[in-house]
């Protein structure tokens, strides 16, 4: 039993040493609290970039640019299907989807209905479109920002119909449409 007793004594000695070191080590907490009181709780955001991202355009600006055709007519869905805008539709300035009477060719199928344009793919759920019957006729959900690290985001109607999605790259779109073929 001598080796076991020696091991237990060594363990107690090591634990005692760790406890003494904890008590004698200066704590940073008082300095954190003082910093919060003087500069505010959110004055330091560790891990964030020092350069703020550019402000995103207003949704009406994006709708206007979409309606003018500035983003183009041909796209690819988030699942890889080709999309061609046959008719941009009517810009809806009231409640409901952003554009009505839209004609969109997705793959080989022509779909007519409405189009919703959001900044973030998650806005479909955030804005309650999935629970709103006014969005049941949406045939295409266009957005600019995807949920980082969350994979594909499902856009559904009240009847749980999957709505195809197109993600646009605003920087690429801002460069203007490609020149017409020669």
C-alpha cells in the first residue's frame, strides 16, 4: 500500500500547489469590469474585423435594379438548374411578393406567378413568407446573401411547396451585364 499512499500524497500536493497558484495569480476580471464601466460593454469586439462591411443597398434599390434587368436574365438555381427570366412581371409596391405576373423558365419548365427578392435567404422565414398565403404563387426566390456555414436554406410556401432559389453576387452584378455576343 506504500506506493498507493505516495501517489495519493503526491496528488494532494499537486492539487494544493494549483490552488495556491490560483489564489496568488492576479485576476483580469476587475480590469474587465472597469473597462465595461468606462468604455461600455460593447466597446471591444474581439475577433471582428476592424473595417466595417459596406452598407447593404435598400431593398427598393435592389428591386429597381432587378426590374430594370441590371442583374441579367439568365441564372442558375442553388441546385444547379438553369433559369431564364422570360418576363420580369409587374413591380408590386404593396404588401405581398415583390413582383407579380412573372414568367420564369426553370430547366425546361415555364413557371408563371410571383417573384420575391430578399437580401438574405433566411429573410423568407424571418419575414413570415412561408406562413403567408400571399406568397403561395411565388415561383422564384432571389437573394444576395446566404446563411454562412448552414448549407442550403429551404424556401417553402404555406403548402410546403419548394420554391427554387437563385443567389446573386451583388459585386459581380454591379460590374454591369456582360457585353452582347458579337
